[in-house]
C-alpha cells in the first residue's frame, strides 16, 4: 500500500463538498466565539469567519489570515500572500505560515518514511493517518496552524471525545500533540500552538474508570483449556493460543513469527528469541513441549501447502519465507488491504471460538492471552525475567523509578533458569484442574 496523504482524501466536487469524510470549508462552532465583528472599514477585503479568523475565499478555497482581534495584521498577511493565492502558487511559509493540511501531510510523509525504514509499525502509521483526517474534519484545512487558539483546541478535543472512552481519546490526543511537536522540531512551526489546557490528556481517574468499564480482560485457566480444545482442529490457531499463554505473543507477533526465532532443545522444549515488532525490545521465553508440538504441526501444514504449490508450478510468495504461520490462502495472518485496512485472520478465528464458548465480551480477544500470561507470571515476582519474556522495557513506562532504569542498563543478561521458572509457573497454573 502506498502512502495516502490528506489531500488525496478530500477531492472537491461541484457542490463545494468533499468526496470523503469532510467538507472543504469545515467551520468551528460559534459557541464561545461571541458575535462576529463587522469589517473595520467598508473596503476591508476579508470577512469574519466562524473559526475566529479573518478569511477570504480565493479560487474555490477559503484561506485564513489572522484572529478577529487584529485585523491590521490579517490584512498585512493577506496583502503579502494574495499574489501567490490568486495565481494558484503555494504561499511561502514565511508569509502565510503552514496550514493544518500542510502540517498533517508533511507529518504523515515523515511517519511513512519511518515505517519504510522499520522504525514504525504499519498499524501506528494508519492510526496517525486516521487522526490527521479527524483533525481536518473538525478544524479548517487551510487555517494556518500557528493561528490556532485555545478555543479551536477546545472544540477539537470536545468533538474527538464524542463516543470514545478515555483510553481511546488518550491515544488520539497523544498522536496529534506529537504532530505539532514534530512540526516545531522541523521548523515548520516557530512555536507550539497555544493549548492553554484545552488539549490536555484525559485525567488519570478517567483512564482508570475507562479500564474498569471494559470489565475483565484476562482468562481463567479453565477458559484457556476450553479455548485450546475448541481450537484443536485448526493447527495454526491452536499453536498461536499456546504461544499467547506460554510467552505472551500477540496477533502481529504470531503472524510474523519465523522458524529462525525458535531454538528447539533435546527435551522437547524450545527457546524463543523474538524482538518485539512494535518497539524492537528484546524478548526471550521458554516454550513448553506442548507449544513446540503445536508449532511443529503448523509447520507441517505449511510445508504441505508449499509442496502442493511446487507440484502445481506455483511460486511461494517471498514475503512468507520462513514464516511459521500462513493462511490457507497463502497470506500472512495479519495483513493490510489495498486501501490500508487491517485484515486480522487471528482475531476473526479467535472471536468465533470465544462466541462459541460464551466467553466473548467487548474488547476481549486474542491479545488477552498476553494479559493473562502477565497476570499469572507476576506471582513469580521476578520482574526483570517477566519483562524480558513480555518484551517490556522500563523506559516504556512513564515515570519508571530511576533505579529500575539503571538496573536494566547495567544488567548484562538474565539467567535462563529464571526465564524457565516464569514459564513453569504459568504452565503449572494452566494445567491445575482447580483453576
């Protein structure tokens, strides 16, 4: 999938609307703006736009030149920019300042480059793209980003919060705030916009309440055993469930797992060395014999498909080289459509199993096996070993005690016996009939 920037999502039609999700002249609510001012003199070329800016429609687009309270500065900016605007040329940043659309597009281009270099996951880039579109659906696309005032951010935050819990809202706000910080770092903006507290992150209390409202997000041992039994006919899925509860692997982890990440030992177990795709953090875990056996069954199934394709003269897709899990359609289990939409066959198959066992609740899915592993493993009390199995770093957690960060930097390695003790504890819990 090629990168799709904001401009490509908003094509103007003859009615002045966008063929997509937003309008050309999206306006800010009048609430809190007060009465629009009259023109300071009769021949003043700009009009008072509902966004709180002096504006002018030029060649079918609306441009913004400054806040109502300073018409002289707005006129000066218009005079400097009008020769460019009326001829369809881009306005130099030193004259008009980067618009919200320009900031969003340049940010997305930088994020896409980071993705192509392997520094950013596809899922994160898609989140950034969706958030940029949301931003331009609420605030005027052609408004200079530097001219945004607290009222604009009040409206933005209010509309973004509609129908979303605090956890979801927090992610959107964090990404959009990072966009403005990036723009300042890249000298696209001289200063950060003036939030004045109107674009603050949700309070810790709201975050706790949102998590509580989701309900239970882990499984009991009996739940996991029932899931394994239900998944038994599906060789790849049953192996993924074992990996989820044995080593805390998530959907994308399983989809990208390769044989090179596994080191099978003589006693039937195996070591998993598999850096997290999301952060690149190291991850090492001891795999139980049951997990290894299930993985071997999945590999046998994959090899049978490869042999069948070879016999038919079909080339095996290069992107599947070495992957443990491949769908029957010869595709990765987690992929993206031509339009960039995520396609997660693991979530779909696992959801069907949860529905059949009456274990499905909103937000509960395959990733909850990872939550369950962490919950059970914590009883061991060996936090460094558990963090290594999870692929967690102290620096990933805001406010981690300095002593813990320093210990992680100085720690050369964690003995395999400690890693195996963590895995053994979870294994004992899973097979305990009383659990």
